[in-house]
């Protein structure tokens, strides 16, 4: 802004200078307002709600009227339908038979008494058969190998003993089946050794 001695004496020139200054201030105010909106938008993007979050107002949508109308239509359809069409349909069960190669253990459950209340003998007229799939978990067992020693009491030729069977790991505890189980669990089933130890 020019200093006081630099101002012109003409009123029209002063008015023009004042109008130009007001226009500049208006443009500055518009720029400041636009920049404030940008800053607010950036703050909203950085610190505000994200688009992934659900707006709580979404839960308050007016869908109750639609659900009520649908329920009323279904109730009318059920009321208009004859009783014969409303009978319960038997549930179709699509169970495939268990494979034949699985061993089967049969258990027969007999009634407590095979005599009738009138004193007569009950005869078998049929049976109901049902199958269930059962799993026997792996069993760990210890094989104890005893090798008795024999010696003669009349001579001193020494003791006689059967040779020890060969082991996959000399002096080790596992049998061939244990080694096979550990290898299959580790490499085929991807079960680490520390978890096998815990099991």
C-alpha cells in the first residue's frame, strides 16, 4: 500500500485505488477459503473415517416395511393353500454308504427280555441297521525283547544267549514302524518334529 504522501489528491483516483484494493482482498479471501477447504479435505482423508468403515446410519435403513409386507404375503399364501399341500415332506438324506474295504465291528443290541407280556416267546421279524464311522487313534506301544541267558552248572563253558535282532538305528529306541511314521508325518503331513514330540 502506498504511503500517505504518495496518495493522489483526486477523489476518483482514490476511489479507484480503494476498489482495486478491495478486489485484491476479495481474491485473497477466496484463495484462503479454497485452501482451508483443501486442508480440511486432506485432514479428512488422513485422519477421518475410512470408506471401509460402515456408517452407523446404514443400520437404520427403513427395510422394516418391506420385511413386514413380505411376511404378510407369505402368511396369506400359507392360509390360502389347502391342508394337503402343506403336509411335511420327508427330508431327503443323500448319505453315501461307507466304503466296503473298512473293517466292520458288529454289535447286536438285544431287548432285555425275549418273552412277551402274555408269556409267549418273541420271534425275530426284522432289524434296523445303522452304520457309524469310527476312528481308532494311533497307538504307541513298547516292544520288550527279552533274551534269557543260559549257563551250565556243571561246567564253566560260559553263558549262551540268542543274538539280538537287528535295529534300524544301532542302540536306538525306535522300531521300523516308528521311523516310517515319523518320516511320513514330517515330510508328507508337514508336522514338525517338536510337535510330534509333544504328541
